């Protein structure tokens, strides 16, 4: 009776089913001495443990808020910084070219 109760608890179409109740029934069934479905019950017990673990992982992942996209103000600041750095690079490159020309040997 405990084995079949656990199987019905794990049935995906059983909306009132509970993996915890199934695990308890399977543990009680496996604790009996002479049982007919030992291997099947052990398999279902491992499956119920896996379902419980995966459900906990899903709940934990829902608790972590997703990363928020950058706001337009932050993007604007980054664009401004890129423009400043590009302008500085252009000026530095131009100055380096002037120095190279000045230091180049004259023919």
C-alpha cells in the first residue's frame, strides 16, 4: 500500500501530489523487511529526492533578481567617456606624429 501511495503521489497528473509525502511513504516502505518492489521503490525514492532538489534550485533562482539593464543616464555617461577618451587619443596621436617629424633625420 505504501509503495502505490508513493507512486500516486509522484504521478505528474496528480495536482494534489507531494514529493515529500511520496518520499516519506517510500522510506516507510523500504524500511519493511519483506517487500515486493524494493528496486522500484529505491528508484522512485531517488527520483523524489532529485525532484525536491531541483524544485529548491528553481525556487532559489527565482529569489535572485535578474540583472537590470543600464539606464539611459549611465549609457550617456559611458558614451561621453568614450568620446573624451577618443578625443584624447586623437590629440596624443597627433602630438606623437609631430614629435616623430621633428626628430626624423633631415635629408
